[in-house]
């Protein structure tokens, strides 16, 4: 003996959302000739969520050799040159990343939330540690900070 059960599920809706994390196109730092022990910054960088939903973003450093620098020389400098990124909360600033440029990959590890139609300011500085030595002398790298956004949770 066979039987059939039927259930009707009505009024389902699907939608899409747009993630658009934007940053100014202008360089944060102009060409800087750091010597061991020197720093540049902090400089402000405004991140804006121009999408249609709350988002989470991650930061990557995309670096390459600068003029007259070999890939090996650029790697040495990327491993030595430190970048410090924190929010601008005057009472309790949160460090997002602090370490070598070569290690700035998908940071912060859990991403950083940015509400729909909001902005936040990050403070960014770089320094060349005093113990760098001559190995990084006359080396140059060009660094782009890449911001990758994703929807934080599925939207109804």
C-alpha cells in the first residue's frame, strides 16, 4: 500500500546583496627612504562600506620589487619592513596587524566587521627596525594594501 504526503511551503523569497568596500586611491605614503630605526606615519586611511549590506573585510599586502631591486632584494625588505595597522579609537585602539609586510595576508584572521553605509579610519605606520643592517640597503618595494570584503551572514 503506497501513500503520498504533500506539504505546501509558500511565500519564499530570495535576494542578493552587494559588497563594496572602498578606500581612497591616493597613496598613503609617498616615496620614503627609511634608514634602520626610522618610521613613517601614522597616516589615516578611511575604509567605507558602500555596499547594500553589512560586510566583513580582510587586508592583504600585495608587494613587488621597486625600481632597481631584484625579487630577492624585495623579499628581504618585505620581511624586514614592519607595518602597524590599528583603528582610531582614542580610548582603546585595536591593533589589526603589526608585523612584517610579507606577513600581511588575510588580516585580521577573523576579518573586521563594517556596517552597511558606514566608514572607519585606520591608522597605518611603517618602520624599519634598527637591527636591519646593510642587507636592506638600497632595496625598494612597492606595496598595495588590498581590502577584500564578504557578506558577514546570509541575507533574507
